[in-house]
């Protein structure tokens, strides 16, 4: 009986051999779609960063218009009226000389931690550090 069961249970017919095509050729219709999607994402990110850089330049104008009370005036006309009426600001309190020196020392320490990549950046960093050292050593710190 075991011999009949073994002979009747023959192995299944071999399946078709795996295709020898590479994945790139097998899915060749996906490549143009993938390239188009990547290009559109890159273009979106590029334009978004350019808009952010432009808004940073225009930031002072928006800061003035945000200090105005909301009266239903459009931002274009609010920016126009802000030139005729200056915004009221709190008086700036001077920072004591001791705190200024501590702040300058902290900035100098942070400048020392910076790792520069090119010689021009290193030169600029060295100039800034030299200026900070001069300010720290000075008897009086100029009010900025």
C-alpha cells in the first residue's frame, strides 16, 4: 500500500523556468514614471526653498505690518501707512558690560567649535574671532 501511495503521488510538473530578464527590463514602463516623479519633487523643493529665502529678505516689512492693529486694512495699504506713522516700541535697556563680555566670550567659544570646509570660510571665521578677542580685551565695549 505504501508503494502504491508513493507511486501515485508523483512530483508536480515542473513550473516554467524563472525568466532571465533583469528587473530593469521587466518593469521598463515604470522607469519614466519614476524619473518624472523624482524630477517634480526636486522642482517643488527647489521652488519652496527659493520662496523661503525671498520671505526672509522681506521679513522687516511684514514685522512692521504685524505690529499695526488689525483694522481690516489690506497689507499693501497697511505697509503704506506704516511709513507715515512710526510703530511705538519699548525702550531698549542697555546690557551691563559684564554680561556683554560673558556673551562675547560665549560667542568666541562657539566660533572655535565651528568646523570650516573651505579656506574662505576659515579666513572669515578667523577674522570674526580676532574681532571678538579685540572686543573682549577692550576697556570699554561700544554700544551696538
